[in-house]
C-alpha cells in the first residue's frame, strides 16, 4: 500500500510517498481502509519536530474510511477517528476505543472535516471555558478550521465574537461565520483594537497562534478573564511567570489537549454525537476549502504553514 512516511524531522520535503506493507491489527485494534484524512496543524508540529514522535512515522491524526478487519465492527462499516497517527495512508490500524461509527447522513468528506476540529471547538467552548450569553470572546485565526467552527458555536451560544485573521479575505470568512468584529493580528494592535470597542476587555481569548499573539491576548482580557491557549502556529510561547497573570487582573491560563477530552470511547462517542447533532440543525457548517492527493501532501503542509489556507484541508486517499 502507499503511505506518507517521515524518516527525519524538518520541512515539508520530509514527507515522502512510499510503498509499505499494510499494517497488522493487534487485539483491540481495527484495520481501516482510509478514504479521507484531515490535515491539521498538529501534523506540522510532529513533522517539524516541535512535537516529538517516534520515527519513522506515518502522520495523520484524523481519518475516515471503512472497516477491513475488526472484532468490534462488521467489515464495511463506515468509521472515523481522531487522535491516532497513521491516516496519511491507504490503510491504518486504529484502537477500537478511538473509532466512531458514522451515521448515514454524514458523508465521508464532512466527517473528515469535522471530527478533530469540531471536537476541539466543542471542548474549547464548553469545557476549557464555558461562556454565558452576552459574553465577548476573541478567537484568533478565526478563518482557519477550528476558528471557523468555534466562531459558529460561540455565536450560537449568544456570545459576541471578535475574530482575528491575517488577510482581508480571511476576515470576510470570519464575518460570514458570525464574527461581529475582525482584527488583522498581523498588522494591528489586537489588544488596543479590542479595548476600543470593549474598554473593560473580554471574558475569554481563544489563542491558537501562540508566540505572535499571546501577549496581546493577555492585554485584551478583563479582570478575572481566561486565556485558552490551544496551539502555537507562530511558535511556542515562552514560559510565563504566574505573577504576570495576577498583575493583569487575576487571569486564568489553560492549555488543553484533545486527548484528555476523549480519553474513553464513551467520551469520544458523546462528543461526536453532539457534532452530528450540530451538523443536522445547522449550528456547525464545515468549510472544506481544498482537497489534495497523497502525492500532494508536502504541498498541503507548505500551504498550511504559509497561511495561504482557510477552513479545512483534506487528503483524498481511496474512494
């Protein structure tokens, strides 16, 4: 079978397409023929060495396909999964407790676009910080995959969203998702722009950009506000002196990871079921902006890192 392999960390050229033997499932695992893989920034972190993984490796933290071999599901069952590497391949071995059976009314493409980023948006908006109607939230990178879904979800909860983007075109996408105000974080003083319309600051900032934005995120918060730092697309944030949080107004800082929110099969299924419900009632509207082939995986990573993309990127593997 064909798979993307990474033998050493580095730039996108480290992603190479190889012929490899199909993986063999062990007890408690299923073999899945992969139809689509979601492309996420977590794979960029792993490929570049920001996040350490055992090499050689096959990236891909999120996939959709059909069961080829399993003791839990009948052969041919459509399934999706998140938080397990190996989706950038024609077949993957996935622990049974990380698999979700897909309902008939959710297509392969939609499932691949919604599972990881949708679950992330869900725990950000309901667990990392639970906003109330009337709250104001800043969502950095509001036109990217998680940002668009998070904006939609917060607006549905009665939250006023201030989005930040790096281009005017992306600002339009954030507005279409429901952002009441959009700030260009690449050129404007985000904190000053936020306080121009909300002098006391905002209740929560969701920050996936990291190094370039975290300080402005703190300055945009009101007293006892919360910074949810869930990514570092621009680089890792330096260690923060806890006294800085006190000096800024008894702020709360949290750094969530998806694995802690889907640690059991029941937890994963419950979160997936909420996503499917939001898809049906129109609360969430995933935006698939580009689909690549396995051979184009390196280009997909280059596009993502260069901030040329918005919405969700997919790899089409087998149809």
